[in-house]
C-alpha cells in the first residue's frame, strides 16, 4: 500500500478524501456524529475559509495540505478501543485537527453556533476577536501539534482553556488572588472570578525541540517551569470587549494587552509551524494597560 503521509505506520488504516465514509467513527450519541468526513473532503479552503483574509501567514502554510483520518487500535487496555485521529502533515509536524460535531447527521453547513458543543466553549470563542474566532474555530474545535503522535497535542489552539490560578501556577506563583483584580476589568462592585480569565496561548520553553508552545491547553502532567520563562495570552470570557491579554515572562503585576491581535497570532503560528528556534517576541504587538488607556 502506498503511504499517504510519514505517519501512516502509526495507524491500522489511513483514510483520505477518496475512501472516507460519511459516518466514519459512528455516532457519538444518537443525535450527532463527529464530522471527520467534511474536514477531509472539503480541505483547508473550506475549513479555514476565514483565515484566508485574517490569518494569511497560517493559511499560506496549510492551504496545500491534505487532511486524513488515522484509525488507531489501542490494545494496551482490557477492552481494546478503536480511536480516530484527524490530521495533516505540515513541515514534519503531526498537525492534529478536532472536527466539530454535526447535528443530527447534518453536515457541511454548520458553524460553531450550530455545533453540538457545550455552551461554555461558545462563550470562550465569542470572547476572542472575530478575526481569530472565525479563522480557527468556525468549522473545527481544535488544532495542535502532537508531541507524541498521534497523542498529546499540547501545542494547541484548543478548547481546554486554563483558569487564571492555573496560569499563575505555571510560574510557581501561589498568591494569584492578589493579582487577579489587576487583570479583571469589570464595573465597580463586581468581584473578580478566576474562572473568567482563561489562557489562550503559551510560549514557555519546554526543552529541546519542544520549546515553542502554541497552546490553549496543556497536559495536567506538564512539568512546571521556572518563573519568568515564556509568555501567555489570555482572554476574559465574561466580557464583550474581545481583548487578548498578554502575560510577559510571568509578570502578573504588569498586565498587558495585544494591540494587533490578528497580526500577532498569525505571526506566532507561522513561527511555530516553521520550527524557528528563537523565542517569539510578543512585545512589539502589546502594550501595558496604562499605555493602552485601559487604566
């Protein structure tokens, strides 16, 4: 059999647009499928339609990629399980994509507001600038580089958005309550809530070739790194201002905000997918709250 990708040997079978079944993977519940078929058959021009305008550097990298689904037989458990992974190969990376769930088997004409995902995911997506939300989340749930293909897609534009206290813990900061009011922009009298501020991207050094992290979620088993190493981006999911906050090298005492978020994230995604060795610098794209006129 001719190999479709460098990762074929990981799977029992690999499906492409020529042989994928519309209902591959079967029903998740009686109401919906996870829609591998649309992602694979429609390809980048459909799945990332809005990135053409808003994230051109990312789209230029992914536009010629083919999408696949690998059938993985997990035998290291009492009851063997068949798992499916949607992916593409890009610059040597196993780039994992998580398709949306198609309501009642209806495919192709859905967006995130119609998908069968928990409402809290929609709240997070709607807290992003529209250029970012539409580019990356309109027709999929997550995209990430798998650290141990096909598992551990820890460099994600994903959906497990960590809370403010977790972000502080990544920098070994325990008194996060004293910093939260600095970041939490709400009317007087409304108490800060750690659940409102959620991590969006994480650029901390992880060591070796895995140093650059493109992550909205990190494994719970990830080793904490020293305070001050790397940056995070965060959003306020309870607001309507669609700001993206910038935590530079663990400086919780100095809230920053991206002033050109679409350009910053597009450049960072390109930087990461091209495996450039130097750390990405968000500072040219951000200002302190005072500089931006927020306080």
